[in-house]
């Protein structure tokens, strides 16, 4: 009698799709920096790269780092550009949250983006105030 091969039942995994409203202004090409591009993945927006790296240097009180010096320079507009791009994207995300006709996956990502953008906006606003005191 020959052995009969019985296939193991294959379970098809159910995939959950989360759709998001992308950040637009945080990808402004004027915020592109070769140093930050070498440190972070291409999926991370330019504004987030600036935020992560500047917060890292400020936590270690490295005020002489070139990135921090750029943002604290009165004649450079990068800090103002970061604040305006974050503010514009925050308006888009808040408008998406206020509209009631969005499906649940979109609102989940919009809430996540609003939290991040508020944090970035507070950091850039604080740095502008600090820069103005210098």
C-alpha cells in the first residue's frame, strides 16, 4: 500500500490596509540636505530628518553643530521654512480629521500625523524664540 500525501491546509492571511494622507509640504526640496540624506532612509520626510537630527544635537548641548548653527542663524530662512511647511501640513491633516466622510484608516493616519506635526511645530517655534533672544 502506497502512502497518500495529504496537503496541509493553507490559510490565506487577511491583510489590513491602512491608508494615509501623505505629508506634502514637509517634502519641500529646499529642506533637502545631503548630510541628512546620508543618515536617514528615503521614506522619512525632509522636515522629520531635520527634527530628529536637531533634537539629537540639542539633547547633547551641541550648539556648535553645523545643523544647529544653520537654524540659529538670523540670516538663514531654513527654520522659518521648516515652521511654515509643518504648519501647512498640519492644516491639511486637521482638515482631513474634521471631514466626516473619511474612512477609518485615513483618520488613524491623520491622528498620528497631527501628533507628530504638533511636536515638530512646537520645537521649531521654540527655536525661533530662542534664536530671536540671541
